[in-house]
């Protein structure tokens, strides 16, 4: 849901901080994040577990302040370095978006392009229904589709989608 008028970042924080469901600030507009499902939440937990086991520092639902006119909230961020407080103002290693039923892949890829333009080297988009994913890098800003038998890759890290969804299956009916 977009606002009717252009909001400053300060107005956005005054009106939307702490409001549920969450909102993101994109170029003067308050954009409501889609409602997360159980699978979405479990995927976040499993990705945190798998990335931490591979040496990443991972956090869910952290507002990024990489540019003055946007304050997105990726589903997960991952970094090899300690995270900045209270908000990252430098690019993190990976931004991860998990598609909810109301999300549109095209819109999420556009989000990913912004992350890349702001210096984030890896963007993962996980699609729970098809058990596939997309990886985005500066070399592949349109995204590369990851088959259910494939791997999510970033730096020296690989996570197979079969491992990811096997762990998810242990937690949901």
C-alpha cells in the first residue's frame, strides 16, 4: 500500500515505526510488506542456521540505511563482518528475500537491483512454493534461476536447495 503523498524519511519513521504489518520506505512512499506465512518464517530460521554454520553473521528483518531515500527491510541480511548498529549503512554480503504468496517476482527482482546498485554483492530470492530460487549479482542483475537441485552461492558459500527444503520439511506439515 503506497501513501498518497511524498513522505520524508523522518515522517515515515514517525508514522510507521513499530506498526504491524511492517512497512518499508522506498523513495518517499511507505510500502507494506506482505504478510509472512509459516513456511516463510521457517525458511528464515533454516537459512539463519545454515548460514551461521558457514561462518556468516545473519539477522532477520533489519532495516538497511544504505541510501538517504530508501529504508528497505530484507527478510534476512548476512555479513562476514559484525553488523553496524543501529542499522547497517554499509553494504552487507547477502540480502535475502523470501517470496510470500502476495509477492511478485518482478517487484522483488527490482528490489534486488537496488541492493546491487547500493553495493550488496549477492541477492538471493527464495520461492517456497516451487522450491526454487534466484541469485543476483552485479554480473547477473536480472537474476539466475536456481533449479530445485541447485545451490545458492555467495563467496565461498554454497547452500543446496535440497538441504534447505529438507530442513524446512522437518518443521512444517
